[in-house]
């Protein structure tokens, strides 16, 4: 079975030294890359948040994207309408 390659994004952040030491140690004990351990930890944190808050982060992201699309479509239609008006007056 072939694993699907996931696109990764590099970012820099600040972390408490003790937490960094702990996550590195967990990574070592589980024989995983540090990035895999951090991704897994963040995924667990998000899942926990969604459960406690009774919400879905992905659905909120999708909702935001839908609003942006609607806004863009509205702006495009408004531009076309204004161009039509201008062409009729000239």
C-alpha cells in the first residue's frame, strides 16, 4: 500500500525549552521524526478542542472559504454591471 505524500509547510515558532526537550524525547522513543510527532500532537490537540467545543475547525475553514468565493463572485458581477452602465451612457 502506497502512502499519499502530504505537502508540508515550513514555519518557525517559539517554544518553551522543557516542552521541546519532552517532544524530542517522545519522538526518539517512538522512533518518529520530530515533525511527525509535532503534527500528531497538534492533530490530537485539534481533535480534543473540537470534542470539547462541539465544533469542527474544518467546517469553519470551509465556511470562511465559501464566504470569500461569494464575495468575489459578487464583486465580479458588480464590476460587470458597472461596466455595462458606463458603456450605455457613453
